C-alpha cells in the first residue's frame, strides 16, 4: 500500500491583550497600513518586471525599488523618506502582502478580459465592470520572533510598536486560557499577529502541523455520506463499500433557525417602513445565529464520523444553486437559499476532518434526492419536502434517501477509477445503471458489488 499522504493544517488561537488600551497599538496599525498602501501602488506600477519572479525573489527586488541603503542610495521610490526607521521585518511583511494583493487583482482582471472577449465574440452585450485595484487594505502586521516579538513568559511578551514618534519595545500581557484548551501539543508555533476586533486588540498565534490522512483500502472503507438540506441542517448515513448502511443521524437546530427567521422578518419590516437601512444590530444577531448553525452542524457530523471510525466524509458539489423554472414560491425559496450555510458547513467539516486524518470527497448532486435508492425510479415529494414516495409505493425520508445515493456514488466512482477504459465499459454493460453518474443510486452500488464478487469467485 502507498504511504498515506500528509496534509499541513493550520489553526489560529486568539488571546485578548489585557494590559493595554487601543491607543497603544493604534498608531502602529495606521502606519503599517499606510506603508502597505505605498507598496501596493509601487508593485502595481512595476508589476511587469515582477510578474515572473517568485515571492522569495520579488521581495528583495521590491526592496531595491523603495529602500535607501549605502549600496542603493537613490531608489526609484523613496520609502524611507515617508516611513523613517520603519522596521525591516514590517517592510518585508508589507511587501509580501502587497505582492499577493496585486497578483490577485491581475488574475481577476485577466479573467474579466477573457469573459468580455468571449461575450463579444458571441455577439452578446457585456456590461460587467472591470475589477478595480484597492490600494487601502485593513491588514494586520505580523510580529516576527526575535526582531519584533520576544516571549517573556506564558502570558507576557515584548513587541515593537510605534510610540511617541519612535519604534520601541512594549511589554504586553495577554490571556492564555485559549492556548491551554485547544490541544496544541506537537504543533509548530508561527509568528504572531496583532488583530483589532471592535475596540479590543488580540494577539493571534498560528500553529501548523502535518497530519497523516487515512489510506484505508476501498473495500474496507467506512464512509459518512452527508446530505445538507433546508429542512434539516444535515442528514448523515454511515455506509460500507458493499452498500450496507450501519448508522443514521439527523442534525438540526430548530430553535436557532426559528430565532433567525424572526430576526429576518423584523429586519424586513423595519426596511419596509424606513427604506433600506444598514441595521448592524439585526445583522450581528443573524450572522451570530448563522455561525452557530455552521459550527454545531459541523461538530455533530465529526462526532458521528468519529463514533463509527469513518475514513471519508462525502458531500455533494453545491455551488451556485439554479432556481427551478416556473416554480411556485420561487421568492421564498430564493430567500431560504440566501441564508443556507451549505458552503460554510462543508469548509468547517473539511477543516475539522483533516485534523483527525479523515478525507473529504464530493460527488455530483444531480438527482440524488429525485431518485429512489432502491432503483425503482423518480420519487414524489410531499408539500413539506421531507418525505418521498417511491414508484413502488414505499414512503421514505427524502434527505435520508439522498444520503444513501450520495454514499453510493462515491463508492461507484472509486471502484470504476481502478479499471481501464475497456474494463469500465464492460462493467457498464453488465450493470447499466452505473453508466450515467446522474442516475446512480444505492441499488446501482449493490448490483456492481454483486457482479464484482461473482467475477472474483469464478
């Protein structure tokens, strides 16, 4: 068996600074952001000369353009004139950020140009505006160990800040309860960052670790197939490679969803009476409830997967959701989709699963809910969309039916991957239901495994 691949995972732990008020760090933040603005403008102007360089090569190249030294007395853009005694590590950090900002902008601009050219070539009108480069960014400085950050004790450190017109060392005290409770033994600590949240400042410690992902043989794999929905947040089923379902779980947050619906309705009424308003208090509560739904759903999925010692967690591809044509209640459905946390849940589960060595896979979402898992054909949903009636008269939970089909599609795809094109076509002839991915169900997997077992015996 091949060696299990490693995934480098990063976790960030925030700790509140309790020894100083906001004024201690405000000037440092302002001057760093001004420096970043200056460098972003320089990088954008000189991008043609920097485009083909790696970040390691580009940073000193930009420094030669802006930083005055004995060997470089007349740089093209005199950074030192405006930012006197600016720490070298802050300058290099700002250069790295600026390179990333400009490269991202240029990439978006190329994509826009391709989209425009394609539309014009097809004779279509193109109204989309080109992406603009933002020069001002709310970035936070990284304090490099030794030069900008010195650890004194478990909860104390010295950092270099801009104070009284000079860069000086300042001793700070911060909370450590998050560091104690997050299981960072064996993780490598990176350079910290000072982050402003509201009126408070936090020091963020990032930790990285290479984690071995499970590399179990396909025949021995245990998977958790997850169907994310609007009624239930998630419906999970544990499946073996022969199609046997050994566990099921329904995850929902009815109280939080009811509260969120109430807050959204209150916001709508306020906007109807007063026109469009920003309403930060409403949105803070709505976003807080949404965040809770994401974290709670992801946590429950991971607990369920750990309970059954799962190797893989399988989701559907859920990108842009197309509205069905001539659908009654389309406005209400569009509103539900807008507040659906499908991508947030998948991203959080992926992060948590990789910490535990589990893999994440995604399958084609088309018809997973529309087809009966027993292969009898298309189902009919009730008004609440929670029950599905099969063509043979069986009534089953719609989301649980979908989770069976999701898990089956993963196993079918992985089995067919190991075959040559000729062999795959032979199996598709023997089991016709696996030929079209959008028509595969749990019965397709069972039929394929039976056919494989018969061949292995003969």
